[in-house]
C-alpha cells in the first residue's frame, strides 16, 4: 500500500512538471527570453528583450549621446562646467552583472521574473577632482558622489553643489574704496548691480569685461574706467594676483596716479585678477548718493597689507615756442601751462606671521604737459650805443643778452646741479619711449 502511494505521488509531480513548466518554455520560445525581465534598465536605458551584445550597444549609444553635453555643477554663487568625457563608463561590466543578477536556475521555475534598475559603474578622472579643489567652497567628497549618481543613471546635466558652510562665511570687510562720481558718470548705475554679490572663489579668474557682458556697450569709456579704477584700488588692498591691468596714462581727479585702470572692450583691454588666498571673497558694490563704494568681504583678515605709491622720476615739462604776427614786439602769450610728468611705481607689502613680502605691482609713465608760449614774430629795432674804450676786451658775467630777438633778456636755463635734490625722486627733462627707455632732452 505504501509503495502504491509513493508511485502515485511521483506521477503527480511529473504531471505538474509537464503541464506547467514545459508549456512556459514553449510559449516563451527560449530560456533566455524567460530570464529577460520586462522593464529592467541599466543607466536608465531599457534593455527589455535584448541579447547581450545588443544591450551593450544600446547603452553605449546612450552614453555617447549623454556625453555630448557638459555637466554643470553650481552652488554658493558659482558654477563650473565638467567635461563628461572625463567620466569613464564600464558598460560591459554592468551587463555581465545584470545577467548574473537576473539569471534563474533551470529548476527554479517557481521564481518570479526580476525587474532591476542598475547604475552604470564609472571612473572619475583626476582632472575633475582638481577642478573641484580649485572651487574651494565646495565639499569635494559629497559633490563627487552627486556627480557619480547623476552620471551613472544618465540623468540631466545640472548638479546642485554641496557647499562648506564654514567656508561660505564672509563676515569681515578686508578692503574698500569710496569715490565721487565723475562729472559724466550717469552710466555707472547701469553696471554696478553686475558687480554686487559676486563671489571671489579661490583660484578662479575674474574678468571685469566678462562680468559686465553686453552692458559694456551701454556705458561710455570714461565711466568704465572710473569703475575699473575704484575696483582696482580695492583689489590692491588684498593679496589677490593682478593678471591684467592697463594704465590710463593720465591722472584722473578721482584716484591717485598709479592706481587708475583703463578698460576698453574694443581694444580688448580688461581688468583681470584671481583670488590666491584660501578664503572665499565676496564683492559688494553700492551707490550712495553721488559716490561709488566697492568692498570685499571674507571670513577674516589673516594678513596685513599696505600699498605704497612712489614717484621714482619726475619729468619736467619743456617750453614750446610759437610765433605770431598778431602780437606786438616783445609780447608773448601762454597758450598752455606746463605740468610735470612722472614715472610711478606701485608696491604692495604683505605681512604674514611676522614675515614681510614686498611686491612691485606696476610701473607706469605719465608724460609731462609741455608749456606752450606764443611770441611775437616781429623783430625789435636794434639801437647801437657808442661806448668808451670800444674794442677793449670787456666781459660782464651778469650781462643779460637778448639772443633770441624777443626784446627781452634771456633767462639762463637751470644747470643739472640745480635740478638735483638731496631727497626725493630724480628730476629730468625728456620722455620714455615705448621700450621703457628714457630719452633725455634739454629744457
């Protein structure tokens, strides 16, 4: 009896196998089709019903299309583009893992189909890490994790950066400058909002023309130079590196010689600088009445910085004579007063931990304005007066002689000794050529 029951039980099992499992194989066509779960994805790409090589190719095509657009990570007021080709995707590895994860043993016919969504494993190139380190304000480890997650599922190309709260502090003002608007400074108010709240990220270049963008065309050159000069004077009060700056080669009323800056979009003259410190800086630009105030804020002041402007050479103006018939004999008219020129050097001293470093920031030449005098071109009447002992060899060192025919005694020019000073800059007559060489002339 017991043997009979065992035989009946075995037959039931066989019937179940034949009636349930075999039809499934027939209906699905192949065992692989049974093992391919509908709706499964790799990197967000559907691979339903695909063979191994087909799945690899589909995923590869999707990755290449995704890499056509750079990844943009932004946070803390700054953005950085990341080249997606610096992310190396291991497609064959993930397809192999997918097969292992979803494959069922032939005897486990009772298991349900598996639906899985797998990320594509990838490797981040060192260049991306270096880009992140330059930002300074970001949490590198957390942001790398966000980039990997975003890329491994081929999601959109925008990543919200995680910032370091301590690094984002900008509590203390470390530099500032206030100046009255120039007479024609109506355009200043149009561009000042573009400077306000700009984050000065360590090791990131700041270009004034780039900050102004298309608004440059809405402001005249004088207003641009005014704003650039005030900003430049503020930058000098920090340890930021000056990458590009041009002199106006003139002395504007609103700033000291050597501190002014010239910006011109047409001539590609820009003001560029870079924050070489380890602190995040923040630029504040405001208009108070008829004054412009520009400030830089940071976590704190860890260095003492002073700026020194020195005139190493003063260039005296020359006297240029013109002649006119409109003036009476002996008359002259001053058309333009002379002004001294100078060669100006700007130094920045940085004191940190008791050590002092002095940097030569710039050396600019400001040409003198020559004195222009118009004289009468009419010749005076010469009167000869007989003297005793005519023909005698007489000399008078104080005799004033009219050699230029203007009816007035000549003025003896100063000698080189008279131009020397015990202290202060050297006083010379002449000019500097384009090569920076001084060409001396007579007064």
